C-alpha cells in the first residue's frame, strides 16, 4: 500500500484496480475513455492496421489494452475497429531514445 505523498505509477494503478479497488478502476476507466475517444477518431481518419502503445503506461500490458479497446470500439467505425489491432511497443520507455538515435544516424549518413 502506498503512503500519502508517494508516487503511484500506472503499473501500480492497474495492480490496485485488478485487486478490486473501485477508485483505481474508475480512474483507469476514465483515462481510457478519453484515450479511446482520441485514438478512435484518429483511426477513423487514418484506418491503421495496428496501433502501438508505448511509454510508461504500456507497463500495464493486456489490462490496459483490454480497457482501451472497449472504449476504442465505441468510437471507431465498424470497418476500422475490425481491421485495427492494438499492441504494446517492444522498446517500452526506450522507444523515444531509439527513435532519436535512428534519426541522428540517418541525418549523419545522408550528409
């Protein structure tokens, strides 16, 4: 259990929600509602085959994807939701650093 003032990570929040903490479950559902709304609307425009979730929130894994997918399906068009898969980024929190290094390498190689 966390003490007042201690940092709570997304992974902690999902752990508490799965252990039947209704407040944490509500926080997650509220956040995933807005993420599902945003991603659903973007997907309706772009019609992607795959949506990759990365960063700290990705540590929640399948619990995150299940909740996000439920909200996404409300906002996405039928064709879009049937053709779109959600996955967790392989690089996790290192994705941004790896991408920046790749861009620097490309810039260096092209000069």
